[in-house]
C-alpha cells in the first residue's frame, strides 16, 4: 500500500462531485420536467453529499482522518434517509413530513415500523451487503468511543516506555486504515447516488400516471 494509491482513491472520491451534479440534472428533467415534493429532498441530499465529499478531501489532505472518518457516517446518513422514502406508502407525504422539520425516525414505513437509523441500516443491508457493519463502525467515530482512544496512543514503543500519548495530533493512522476509510467513503458515496437515482425512475412513472389522468 502506498501514498500514491491513497491519492488515487481520493481523486476518485473527488470525481463524485460531478456525478452528483449530473444526477441532480437528470432528476430535474425526469418526468417531462415536472416537480414533485421529493425532488427537493433528492436535490438536498445530492448537495449535502457534495459538501461532505469536499469536507472529507480537505481533512484527508490535512491528514486529519480522525475527523474525516466521521463524515463517512454522515454520507451514509444521506443514503439511509433517502432510502427511507422507498419504504413508505406515500413518498410525497414523507417528503412533506421531512420538509416541515419533523424527525424521520417518527415516521413509519408500510409495515408500521419507525424509520430509525438502525432500522434503515438493517433494511438497506438487504440491498448492499456490509452496510450494517459500516453503520455500526462509523457511529463509533460520531459519538465519543473507544475508537477515539486508540489514535491517541502510538503503536511504537519509545525507549523504555510502553506507549506514547499524542495530544493535538490527528494523523495517527496507518496507511491501510486511511485507505480503508477512503474506500468506504467512496463506496458509500456510490450508494447515495444509486439510492437517489431510483427516485428518477419512480418520478417518470408518477409523471406518466399524472399525464394519463389529464387525458
């Protein structure tokens, strides 16, 4: 593993900015340019995804992976929250619930289950194997946990000391760990794109139904 390989992964993550922009254009044009309430949620997700990518790259280039990895969880949040719209009876009502500032976790799916993050991660696991594990691991970086303990302790013995405590540093990760974080960010960004793009296909169907009712 090398820094060159890591930089290549970071470049691939950067490319997703343009992919989310193109996705937004496709969503706006879908269904003969009609606008649905969920369009605004989808565009907001894409905009946030781009912001998180930019933030991750900035932190990674500053070797601040202790903070950068927490953005992986926020990117996963994008996938989970928009995926929730596919589990409900009425996506428009769901979107209005969200836009009104109400918590998604208080909304229920077609099975009457509340759309908590944990529940959504379990449901998304059915389509993307490994997502539940990513969810659980990255939650550990959002909330203060043992995952913040280990980067504070160096792995090498210094003289006759068994460990060294590092305060003010944030890059105490191996190249393998940095690669793992970055590959995960890239894969989660792909999932966000896939989940949001599903709305484009649903929007086309809804538009056809709407046009049929007008005839």
